[in-house]
């Protein structure tokens, strides 16, 4: 593809992201599946442009509004080329030339916009801090409350592209074997010092090069997500529930912890996500996990299996503020149609219902990929106030290897502090009740 054709492809893709309510990564995957003729270099260039527009969306919008222009994908691209790449109006005009595959020729109004923007940079002295840091209004207050003086540094870290974090699937291979394979591909891979099976790649690359992803020997999983799975400390032979399993990333990590022995039930209310989870379970060679579709968080299945599991993970639906560097479009979608308060209420119901599954003496892990105190520490405090039979297991006791990333008793990760996505996790234990035998049902 020519440079101009790459620009046009990025504009078209950005228009799809703007018009559809689905996450950008899902839209991108579907879009590229219909364009098999694009090689890896073209795909990489188009993706880089798209994510640049997403990561700088508030600033680009501010500049367009300042000069009376609509916030369209095409105008955003024009502003990006001028403000970020420093191209002159004549240079942009040679790219927007109307040739086959290229963007349509510039209009007079568009050319005038380029002249007005010439010499400016992405930021401006009068730009509000929330705009400069790409922080949406709904999250600014809670994030300022959470980080205080570190607010700007944390928001800046969320604007940087993430590393590629992988987990070696020890059911099929070893981390050493995967490191050798990645080295043979000419990739600069490094082992994680905080999780036993983690591998990090800092360079940009095409995932098509990694055959181990298709074979199930490697899984893409942020290092922070791997730490959350570690907190469950699931043992071979135990009974485990991943209550909000989604596509199953943590389910697979838990199965590897258990050496493929025992039983895992991956639950979710979304059938499509569970189908994806089942596919990944098969590919990974996992034999001790099954999926369970729930009608709601209080599905009758939960009542029938009250107190029947050794470990329960609640990776609750959340605002996703911790994933913004990986999913920059997510920051511009409100956490739920009814707002953050509604989401917090949903989390509370899910946690209370899932807690019923934990046997006396068993472990409950509550986790989010949020960095908001309201969804994390406050949520746990509220749960404990209403469930006297549970208590916090401090992180140094629950996972001594991870004690260096504790914030008080909890796991609390941020991009600026830990170079991971933002994650929170609390480990809770249900008080033992001597003489109580957990019910066991064959209807798992």
C-alpha cells in the first residue's frame, strides 16, 4: 500500500470505530478479516495510525472545535498529520490527492484548517488538564481522588502503548522452551520476574509470527492479569469457580496452576464469551474446566452449589480504567448506560452472590481492571461490613512473592508504578465452621 492508501484505510477504520458500539479491538479484528490482501507491514501501519488517533482524541477534538471544524475521522487525521507529525499543508495535500486508494482531495475549508494549525503542537497553554491528559469527565473526579499528586503521572502512563505480555501454558510446554522459540524468531523477549510463566516483548510485531498462540502453548495475558490468577492459589484436585470468566484468560491460568487436575467451572452471563472460553480451553489442552452459562448473578445454580468450592474468583465487570493504554477507545465510553453508581451496585450483587459458593475455610478473590477506589477498596469494605464470616488475607500472607506490589493489604497495580495494566485484587477467606461439610453436587 502507498502511504496515502494507509491513511485512507485508517480513516475508514476510524469511522467504523466511531459508528459502532463494540470495542475497537473487536472492530479491528473483523475489519482485517475482510482484507486478507494486506500484508503485516500495512496492517501495522494502519493500526498505529488508528491507535494514535484514539490516544489523542480529546486533544484533536479540542483543536478542531477551536477552529470550528467537526470532529470527524478525516478531520482528526488532518489535525494529527499537522500537529503530531509536523507535516506542512503542501505535504498533506500530496497525500490527500484523490488517487486510487488515497483520501479524496482536500477541500478549501480543509486546506484552510491546515494553515491555521501549522506550527502548533498537540498541546496548548489554554487546554484544560483533563483534555491534555485525555481523561473523560466521568472519571476525572474519582481518579484525582485515587491518585492525588500522582494523577498526572498516572494519566500520562495510560497514554503510552502497552508491552506484549504472554503466558507460557505449562500444560503443553515450559517458559524456557517458549523463550528459545521466541529468540529463534529474532524477538527480544524477557522473562517476568513477578509471575512464574510470564514473558514480555517490548517491540512491535505481528502476532501472526507466533505459531505458539495458535497451538495453545502461549496465551496473550497482561502480567497484572497473571498476578490476579496467582492470588487464587488453586491447588491440584480442588474445586474452583471463575465466576465472571468472560473469554477465559484467567480460567486457563488457573487450570495450569492446578496441573490440569481438579475441577474448574467457568461461569458467565454472556453466551458468546463462554463459547470463546470453551474454544480456548480446548486449544490449551485443558481437561479440568467446563463452562456454565448463568441467567443472572443469582442463578439457581449458585444456590444449589452453596459452600461447594475451595476457591472462587470474581473478576467483576468494571469501568476498565486500568486498561486504557491497551483499549484507548474505552475511556470515551461511559462505564454503563446508567453510570458508575449502577456499575458499583452490580459489582456488589455479583460479589455477594459468588461468595455463597465458597466453602468454610475457602478463598474468595475479588478483582477488577479498574483504578477507582469506589470499585475496589470501597467495594471490599462494603462487602465485609455485611459478611462477618469473611476476612481479608493480607497480600504478604496470601502471595508472599507479590508483596512488593501491595497497597496495604491488597494487590494494586498501575501502569506508571508497575508497568502493567491497572488491576486491583483482594483475597478474602471464609471463616471455618468445624463440623460443617460442604455440599457436593454432581450437577456441576
